[in-house]
C-alpha cells in the first residue's frame, strides 16, 4: 500500500498534469454530460418508488422524506435543492402502488442502467481498454453496480434518519454538550463521505473491462474523485448563492443547476479513473508484476480473447 501511494515514481504534480491531459484527450466531459442526462431522468422516478416503499416502513414516510430533504438541502445548490424539495412533496401525495408505480419503475430502470453503462464506457476509455465482455456479463455488471450503488445510497439515507433519532435521544435523555448538534452532523456526514468513497472504489473495481484487479488500485482514484466532488459541490453552491443564473435560465434555473451538479459528479468519477490509469501505467513502466502496459488488460489476468 505504501508503494501504491508513492505513485510509482510520479510526483503529484506530474500525476495531475498527465490526468488533465488524458481527461481532455478521452473526452470525459462529454461522457459526463451523457451520464448526467440519464441519471437526471432516473432521479425522479426513483424518488417516487422510494416514497412508495419507504412509506411502508416503521415510522412511515415522513422521517425518510425529511431525511431526503435535509440531505438534498445540504448537498445541492439552493435552486436545485428547492426543486428536489418541491418534487418530493408533490410525488409523496400520489405515491401509491398502481400503474404509475410500474411506469416509474420502468423509467427508473431505463435511466439508471443507461447511466451506469455510460460510467462503464467512460471508465473503459480512461483505462484505455476495449469492451470485450460478453453481453450477458455486461448486463450482469450493470445490474449489480446499479443495485449496489442504490443500496449504498439507502444506507447513507438510513444513517441520516437513525442518526437524527439517536441525536435527539442523546440530547434529551443523556444530556449533550454545547455544539452537540454540529458535531453530531459532522459524524453523520463523515460516514456518508466514507460511503461515497467506497462507491467510487466499487465503480473503479468492477466498471472497466479489467480482470482480477486488486482493490488497492482503486483507492487513489476514489480519493481523487471525492476530493474533487466535495469542493466542486461547495463551489457550485457558492456560485448559485452569490451569482446565480436565473437571469439566463429563468424558471428553468433549478433544472439547469441540478443537471450541472450531476455533470460535475460524473466528471469527478471519470477524472478519478484517469488518475488510477496513469498510476497503473507508471507502475507498468516500473515493471510491477500486477499491471500491464497501455492497450493491454492491466491489473492482472490475460485478455478475455485469450481464454
């Protein structure tokens, strides 16, 4: 692990330079736009399904809805979070089983799977490998990644819901020091950032067409992706609060802001993949036995065509 963090002879400056150059050459920002498009269309049907399913849990839908609203308010820029809050309140009023739920499931599956496929395609380009997996294996990976990321998202949401309940119990019955709410929120979001880091690692481990990869090769890119995602989200919030773009987009400003946030999220994922790829190429040049040269199936294992 220590050798991995030495970047295989690359300085952080050289890694940044190579990553930026390859990100531009691989057109990852166009792929980020494609990913943002699909996940935008999947987001609202997913929220409708969540309202239906979570409404049948203990405590009803109100706690989960409040947790969703709270998380969107803290993560998204004000206009985008306002759009999400308004939409959640609207769909909660008609969140019932029926033909609408079936149609929502179809839209959610279509958008989510295509968004996941866009991520896999972009990561293949970042790692400089061709997609040679069989169609059934691609579908299996798409479904598995989509479900895994959804489960991690639900875990993060549950951390907010039950974290809030635990915080209230501690504050009411056990007594709480000054600034306890602020410190408790930091603990909650530290857990969420950890889940985000793990989500990115899962994408880098299973998304690209690489065989027998070790988890350690996914870690640096996940760190880069989280490091880019957090400040870009904060900067987008500051920009919208201080400047905004309502004069340009008018009533569509909240939609444009949400799309931009999804676009930046995709860009962070792909830049992290490019960073991983550059570190692996440096390791291959140094003769590391666990990786291969550019254009080959790196990180262990032969090309699938050899089997």
